[in-house]
C-alpha cells in the first residue's frame, strides 16, 4: 500500500477529477488571518495578510470524504479532507511565489456566493486579489503568544 499524500491546492477546476466536487454540497471556506509561501532565495516562509492587523479572510475550498491509505501503519481509512482553490498570483505573492496563490474571499458577499451560487457563478471568484491588496507581515516562523507557529 502506497500512502496517498493528498492534494491541498486545486487550480484546474475544468478537470473531470475536480468537477464532481464543485457543487454547493462540497464547497467550504477555510478561514485564515495570514498565510505563507516558501521563498528559496530567502530560505524561509514569507507571510501575507490583508494588513498588519491580520484580519480574518477565507480561502475558497472544497471538501469530501476520501478513502485511502494516509499512513501505511493505519491502513485504509476514510477521512474528511479539504483543499483550496488557487489562481495566478497578484503582484505581492507573485514576487515571492510566481506559480500561484490561494483564492481569497474578503467579504461576506463573496463567501455567500462561493457557498451558494451555481458553479459557473461561484468559479468567477477564482481570481487573484487586486495588486496592492496583500501585505507582507512576517518572514520565517511566526509564533503567537502561546509559542505556537501560525
């Protein structure tokens, strides 16, 4: 049995593999206040947020129950898994990670559209945030007041 490492980023939503999970019953949001992209040149993570106060936003995601071998010693298990959509990067993320960035929802209307709109409407949200929307708020491992990496 080979372990299934899973997929965390979904870009090609036109693939038959992903289209079966694009209905409202499999959509989810993944809340965050900052996210990181690894930068080889700097040798570590670069952290992005909407601003220095790190307000809450959401990634557009999909979820499903999936049966596979996650850990060989546990054998086949069924788990609820999620992944988030990605898109081409905006200027801020592209300078660090030119391949892609997460699809970010910043307003209640965008979250509502992602969760309830027909697929063709919801997928219009698969776009980068406007240039200038994100800020670099940290470099390397960020620890919160409890000493936990965030």
